C-alpha cells in the first residue's frame, strides 16, 4: 500500500527534528537556528484546518523574528485553500520547489564495500559532512544538536577517497518503519563517478536492515542529477512542495 502524504510528512518531521516548535491547531511552526528550511518554517498538517488563515498566518509569522529568523512557509498538499489564499493575499512569494520521492525497500539490499556506516552523532560523520558542506563551527554545533534530537535509529553514511578524506556523506534515519535520507552530499571533484549511487545504496540497505519497509527522500526539483540518480534507484514522485516568503 502506498504511503499517504500525512505518513510521509510525519516521517520526515521525525527524521529531521526542530529544536523548538509552536502549534496552532494543526499548523506547525518549527525553529532550529536557521539550519535547513524544513526545520525553520511553518507548515500545515491537515488541509481542512484552514479557517481564519490570515490571522493565524500573521501570528505564526511573528514568532520568527523573536527567534532571529525570517518567516518561511512550506507549502505541501496538506495546506488547504484558505491557507493558499492567505499567503497570496499577503504577498508571500513562492520559491524553491522540491519533489518528494518514495519507494518500497525490498530484502536483499547490501551495503557496498568501502561505505562507512557510523552513528549519526559520531564525530567522524559530523566532521565529514561539515567538511563537505563547508559549514562553520557554529553550524556544526547546530547539526550535532539536531542529530542528537532524532528519537529513532540513525546512521551517518560516509565514503572516503584514497587519502582518507570524505568524498560523500548522507544521514539515514529509520523513522518508525520509513527510511528517510537527508544531508546527501558529494564532493564537487568526485561527482559523476558513481559515489552518489554507492552512498545511497548503503543508506537504503542500512535502513532496510534496521526494519524500514519504505524509503522517502526530498530533492530540489532543479537538481536534475540528483533527481535522475534517485529515480534510477527506483524512487517515484509522490508529491511536490515549495516555500513561500514575505515580499
């Protein structure tokens, strides 16, 4: 049976938490020091909960300056027509469309050779990702805090080059039976060499080993190489979302 949008959204929230949240009915505002838009935006969890949308949007948007952030709204199919109308009326502009891809995880997946599987909070994974992404020390501290907030089993997947330096990395989470993969990155000089495929094969195999039966990944629509990689692995599009910001 195909996963529902609500199941997928719940899994991705579980796999990539925020530090603090605020709720108004089934509207959720997330805050995480600005690290990733998913953990620092407003979203709706029920398309029928769109009454009094303009006032609720204003109240939630006002929380972001209090947390030293600019307000963002993540618009998924769970945002009802009243929500879209309020965003349009207030001039929130859309940007960065992403695709949500899913696939079943079958038995028989194997972790390729020379793919490290570390605990997500392991310093070796955190250092590898930060080096690949070029983030600073403060961002590393935020990443470490967020990974330690993940309630489910998770693993840092790392591939190193011949010199032992990180060449690719990803975070894999078994979110209550659904494998979710975030922070997927390959070093610029190592792209188009098959590392991304090996990395994802390792991530998919690990989540299957620890009990996941389905897989979910989110990818920016304009990232054609990543979209092509994931679809070649068996992922199919479930739905799309985009962000809105005040003009």
